[in-house]
C-alpha cells in the first residue's frame, strides 16, 4: 500500500509546530534568498512522512547517521546545493524508501522534498512544489538548519492514515525502527503489518512465557571461563582470546561430508540476527529479536524456558530492530545486553530476571539513549559491554565501555571512548568542542588476557566519517578507530593504538581483537574494514606488523616501524562536492564476522568482502566491483600469524556473513549471503561439504558436544547493516533469499558413525 | 652527451619503458559505480587481453549480459587502481549489442606508458541505457592473473592487486604496505 497522507487531517498539534518556526522563517526570508517554491502545508506533510519513514535512519534532525546521509545543512548542500529541486525530487523518488523506491505518490515525494528544503534553511513560500519545479537549491537554501529541525523533530501526535510501503517490497536496510505503522487512531501498531508477508504476529506476551527449571545446571566459574571445556561454548568466540576455535575433532575433514541436520528452531522475527549460541552442560542459550531469550536442550532442540524480555519487535522487517551479537553466562546467570540500554541478569535455571541495570540511561544527560549490538564479555565476574549509535551531531553523551558486577548488576566503571577536549588526547580532534566529537562506538565485545588483566576492544571511526565534514583537520581523533587495552578492574586505559588516524571513509577498525602468543611474545591481532590485518604487542601496544588481505586504495604505505598509514593524496585534499573512490567500501574488506584462529596450525582464517564505492561529501555512495576480484564479493583467506604469510585463499560471488569457526578436526565452518553453509579444509581451503538453508546464513557458529556427540550450530537471518545491505544492492537480481527465516540449525554426524 | 640523453629518451618513447613491456596484462570488466536508480541499467561482465608492443596497446576482449546495447568504448586514465578519471585516452571498437567484442589498438603517450604499470589505465564501455560519463562497464588494466572457479582455493593470497603497482603480492611486489614482514 503506498504511503499516503490526508492533508486535511493534519493534527492541530502538527500545525502548531509550524508556528514554532514561523519567526525563524520570517527571518530567513529576509536574507534576500529567492522565493521558495513550496508552501507550509507541504512542509508539515513532509515532516510527518519523514518521521514515519526516514527519521530512524536519518535521525530526528536530518543529520544522518551511519550510512544514512545527511538531509539538511551544510553537508546536504555540499551534495545537492548545485542541483535543482527537480533533480532532488528525482533522486529521492528513485532511491527511497530504502528497498522500495518509487513506491510513494508524487505528492508524497514533493512533500518530503519541501520538508528537506525547509530543513536546509529555505524560506517557506506560498506556491506548491511540483515534481517538475526546477529551482537551483543553493539559491533558496542557506544551509542553516532551523530550530524546529536542529533540536529534533517533534510530532505531538502521529498523523492519521500514514502507512508504510507495501510489505512485500520490504527489504533489509540499516538498523533502527525504520518503519512505524499507524492505525486510524493515530497510534502505532507494533507487530502488525498486512501485505505479502502475511499478518505479522510476534510473541505477543512479555516475561517468562515458557516455564522451566534446569535442576542439574552447574554454575559457570572463572576457572571454566579461563579454560572452557571443549564440550561447551561459553562465550562469544569461544574463549577469552577470541579464537573462534573448537578443540573437538569428532567431526573432521574426513567425515564432515556426512553432516546432517539434527534439529532446527525458528527464532523470533522482526530484527537483525547476528547472534551467538552459548552452550553449557548441554543447554543452549539463545537471544533473538525482541530480546527473546531461550534455554534449549542442545541435543534435541526442546525449549526449556523462554523469557520475552521485550520490547516486542515492531515489524517483520529484519532491519526493524538491531539486536545484540552475544549474551554471556556467569555463575548461575545469563547476562543479556539489549538495544534499549539495559543489561539483564537472568536466572540460568528458570529465565527469570534476577537483576537489571541501565548501561545507557536515557534520563541521565551524560548517558543518553544508546544501544548495544556488540554483546558482552565477562572477565573475573565482571560483565563488560560496549555501546553503539553515538554518531549524532551534536553529541551530548559520548560512547563508553562500561563494566558491571555479573552477580548483582552494579556498575563498576566506565571508559569514554572519545577523547574529550580537556582530557588526555583531547588535542587530537582539531579543537572541536566536546559536543562535536562523535562516534568511536564499540561494535564487538572485547577479549581478555587474565594474566595481564587487560581487556582489548576495537573502536569505530569518528563521526561524521569524512574528515572535512567532521572539522577535526589532521587530528587522529582519539580514541576512534583504535585498539584499546583497559584494566578489567578499573577501566583505566593501559594503552591504545590508532589504526587509521583521522579516518575518512566509514572504514572502521572496530572488530574482534584476537589474542595470540608466539613464544614469549604476546600479540593482539585485528583486521578492519580497510582489510589490513594488524599485529600489535598486547603488553605495550607497539606495532609489530600488518598485511593487506583484500585490495585497498586508501593507504599508499604503512610505516614499517610505527604502523602509521599514509593516505592517498586526494583523500587529504578532498572537497565536499567531489566523489572519492574507496576500496574497500563501507561493506568493509572485513566486518563484524569474526575470523577464526586455528591454533594447531597458527592459522588465521578470515571472512572477507570485496566491493568499492564512490563516496560524495554528502555521504551518497555508488557501488562498484573491486578490481581484481572478478565480481567476487566473497573471499576467505588464511594466514600464518607468526610470519603473516598467506596460506590459501578462495573467492565466490556471495560474501560470507557468518564468522568462521574452525575445529581440531581441521574443518572451518562459514555461511554466506546466498544461504549456503560451507565446510572447508583448514589446511588447503578445499570445500568439503555444503548445504543450503532457509535464508542468508548469518551470525555466529558454535561447536559443542552433548553425550559424546559433537554438534555444529549456525544461524540464519537478515538485517544488520553494511555487510548485508551492500550485497543486497549488488546481488538482489541474482540471489533469492527470503526476507524472513530467522532460525538456528544444529548439525551432527549420523548416529551410526559415532 | 646531450645527444646521447636525447637519443635514449627518443628510444624509450619509441619502444616504451622496458618494465612496462615485460609484464602481461588483462582486463576484467564489471559494472561501473551504481546507485539504486542505475543499478539495473549497468549490468554485464567481460574480459580482455592486452598486448603491448612498444607504445602500441592492443586490446581484444568480449563482453556479455548488458541490458542495453553498447554504444562506444574508450581508454581512460585515473590515478590508481579503482580510481576512475577521464576517458580521453583513445577510442575502441565495440559491438553495438548487449554482448560482443571489444577491440582496438591505441598508441600510448609517455604519460600513459607510465600509467600502465601503475594501474592507472582502464577501459570503459558505454551503452544506450548507461551512457557516458558514468558508463556501463569498466575494467582496470591489471597484471595478468588467473581467475579461479568459485570456491576453488589458490595457494597464498591468489591475485591481490595493489593500488599503485598492479603486480600481486604473489608476483613479488615489495610494496611498503607489506610492512616489516620481510625485514
């Protein structure tokens, strides 16, 4: 059903908003700008449409976030100032809403354009904008964002009759509640969407909806976490060092071809699925959309208890809600970070909430409303969580890493990941005031060295990611795009290493930190979106080595002693109205899907992606194939970590969207965008087995054993941003993948072979 | 002495830099940079072989699966692999169809001869549905390399071009991005 708006029913409250900017509009009109070709009714109609369809990605002040480009102000004019209103109309119509372009009426598109022009300082006129109106935007817009937009759009009441695009046209996009469905009473209708997907009915009760009591549950101790039983998968990526490696070898290179499905379970739809199954004593703990937490018999698939923590998913759209990548277990608790700013401790036996605490309290000015997709790491009874969605400008509350007593939920410390003006490294942001220092999110939970008592985290880039828009000059923007080593007990920074000082292209170095010892040398290794694999001394943070794993054209060299990269000249001299090429693009040569360290062969097996973009100052991106990849977006490559020597590599059209898990059976498991779950030989890269699952194979894999039988668990699902969004754009005509099908699949050998 | 130096320059211009002629090159053609509005009009793929004889660059290739007929093709120059620039390096002959052949011989000037081993040259095919300047297909002139089948492992890194030196790491480049691995 196309989005429509009955202008005659615009609420009085919405019209009242018009008055709040009337004075500003009058002032702006006096600035000798050309008369604007749109009227107040269009602005208000466009405002409502924007709130319903665009705001969750482009933010409530149109400043953009992540890959959603700025739609107002200087950044917007940099890209569109020289174009006409007709060209803007054509662009919006041809590209938006994401996944369903051209699905709205021309009238609605003109309303949105009118609102965007207003948001960039164009004075409201009396004539109505039409699809063919062609006025140069920089002759009417000043770039000054009016207060009613700059302070965040507020609709006192949802307008009637606004509905989303046809459900059948829905396609995964960036996270956030991109689409809100309103009923005739003007109130949102969470969890209900008619259309090709059918009527969406999520779990409609909150709390423990499946009662259970796991009486033989054994509490998880520090000793268990430090040296996990091969039968268990106790944490995100398997062990403290983040190896994503299993010591089990029952399933091996010789028999993996016999793998068969043992059980599967549909998971809650309505959100991105990138999660990790956690297994202890034959119980598999799983989180899915809506903060649905389940304890499952890991051998049979029987659900033992289920707690729908909530809030309920808002739509079946897999991009509707982001979710965490991992829960944790400690003692008799299951630790659950949510996107809504809360951390929960559930009773592992019953699923009941034992404690809850805010890690990001919206009522506190220094915390605000942030989320967690990176999961949780637990070290010596301390649950440590990171934070995302800190990119909005102005940024009053910055991202931080925070720690909690895993038994009580009490906060122990927090470390702000942005260097503030008057603190250490405060001079690395080009003198920007604190509220202009954004980003440095932590998308992936850290690893832990119990001997050094340090936890290692990667941070995302500063925001906006273009250095010219950011205004930080040549500053390194500490502690963005860095490896951080924090004391587990105090949160104090031991050292940091900046992988991409002053980053410019949405190329985070934020992903998993893997701890590997080479004799007495303790290293931490990481691969970022730029595809550079880094090796650092994890005691001191000293740069040791690096290696290019995919084609890249961002850096022209890396200093062999310091690890400091040199950017391409045109990047340093960029202009706002100029397209700059970036290989890899924001999909990343590497993204959140973790590599596996196959310890017996000192071998790092990395899931990689190969695409490039041309990026405009406004953030608009044009995608193209990575040179030399022959159209193959997917790449899996293995390296010996002591020498950094490449061992083998393979490519395929679709990118890999799970992390890799390797086993002592010399098998590496990984899933892909095109629904294929693969097993490769760790020594040669030879494909040993594959099968097709319900939809994209995405998330984290786990290996475990129950009653003497080894199992491999893997997820299917959608959503989650760049790694899934870019191939959706590039491959949607080639790859058939249902927009639902979130599930867990568990494989094992036939009984007779065990 | 000036005459000797001039003669050397003339000779170099006539035959091209020795290091440019030593290597074999190829092109893998794929869609140009796309947005949602142009995504479906810029499909297609292709390959081409490159022969350099002195300063004569001969291109012979094929393309397929475009959604509108090709109109023209050109040699282009950017400032490194994957960085598009301008397409005034010479015209190529292209089949006026959605698939066909691409061919031509272009006399490279000094700048282009230097640009070739630096990965700055590429080819662009324009079509009815994806005209210049954006175009339909492009492909950088890269050092010749094997294109393995899907999921067939290659030893080492396989082919991995570098921004300013289109020799793969496996072909012996000593590019500084390798860091101190060899030190």
